[in-house]
């Protein structure tokens, strides 16, 4: 088997707990399958903080005022990888600033997802608390970007770390490594979950109404064939018929809300 390319998007500003956890993960994965590990240190990347103009959503990412920074290079690295590890310490109950700038800068991918054949592992470290919330947030980001999330581990690091915590951290990491390596070996995409189907249908309902307001989104969805009634999901995988049926209702409400808001026209703002 060829080595699977693993890209670590590293949100920590230092080679500390999060890096050590990633190295431990690397060791665990190497026991399961050949892997080529690469770190992308966000602290060293040139990523322009989002200015809020929305041009990436409406006109296309190439219109971002920050264009020319490392965003498209990083996106390409993720497209070239088989698996991506999103790794961040918990800062103030959230991701680090570096990680947030990265997510904001690539936010056009929430509207125009593209990582469907990629697996994601989510790894957080926290002194005491906050791992669950941050893992949940990263899960939302990775899923909407198109990743199959296969493995999550939150680790507690406040010194002195007692032995039982060390064991728990290792167990969490080993569980995530097993799930990630199984998904990497399988390669093929799993059937989407209920929320994945609803996100697809909700977005379809919205973007189908927004050709004039958000032409970049509309063009991308059209080019991918996602507006086609026969298309049940972003990619051609079996979709649970119940999720599909409820998804039709989700899509109808989504399109109706957009239409209704547009019929009302803009209100007065102070
Ligand atoms: C600015 C800052 C904010 C932090 N906020 C939290 C927090 O909200 N909850 C927590 O449990 N630990 C918090 N920590 C501790 C780190 O999450 C923890 O030490 C982590 O393992 C550091 O990872 P690193 O060694 O890769 O930098 C914070 C640390 C810093 C520097």
C-alpha cells in the first residue's frame, strides 16, 4: 500500500502539548498503515485575517482582498492529502487565533465544499476544560467542508498530569487513531448522516434562490450538478431514504424562507 498523505493543520503557536500529541498519533498510525506526515504550522503561514467583505462568498475566493497570501496553497495541500488532522490547543474555550484566522479565511468552502474523499481527525488539548466544545466546533467545520470526520481526541494537559489522565489521554488518542486509519484504509466515502443530508438540502434550497446575490455559489453548485433534482447528495453515495424524504421538506423551507425575506425587501437600519 502506498503511504497515505497526512497533513496536520497545526493551530498551536509552539511545539508543545499539541505537537507532542500529534507525534504520538503519528506513532500509532504508523503501526496501522504507511503514512507520510506533514505539518502545516499556521503560526508560520501568511494568512490575511478576514476583512468581512463577503466577496469570497458572492464573487469567488479569487476576489478576496487577502489574495496572494497562503490560503490557496494550504487549500491545495489539503486537496493533495488523504487525511487532515486539525490540531489545536483550547484557548479561552475556543480554537487558537491562528486556527480561527485560517477557518475564516477559507470560509468560502462552507458554501462550496470540496474535500469529499478526505478523512479528518480532530485533536485538541486543554489544560483543564473546553475540549468537547472545541471538538464539536471543529466537527461542524470539517463536515461542512466535505470531510468525513473519522476520529476525535481531546486531551487534558495541566501539569502535573496524573497517571490516570495520561492513560485516558492515550486511550482517547488510540481510539481516534484506530478510526482514522480504518477510514484511510477504506478510502471510499461512507453514506452521509442525517445532518449531512439536511445541510446539503438546506444549502440547495438557499443557493438555488441566490443566483443574482451570490453568483459564485450559484455557479459552483450548478457546475457540480447539485441543483439537479436527481442529485441526492454532494457525491454519489447511498442516501438513507428517510433522510432524503425529510430533506425535501428541509429544502422547501429553506428556499421559502429566502424567497420570503427577499419579497419583504430590506428593512430600515439605524
Ligand atoms: C491564551 C491561553 C488560553 C487558554 N485557555 C484555556 C481554556 O480555555 N481551557 C483550558 O482548559 N486550557 C486553556 N489553556 C491551556 C492550554 O489549552 C493547554 O496548556 C494546551 O495543552 C496548550 O497546548 P500547546 O502546548 O500545544 O500550546 C489556555 C492557554 C493559553 C496560553
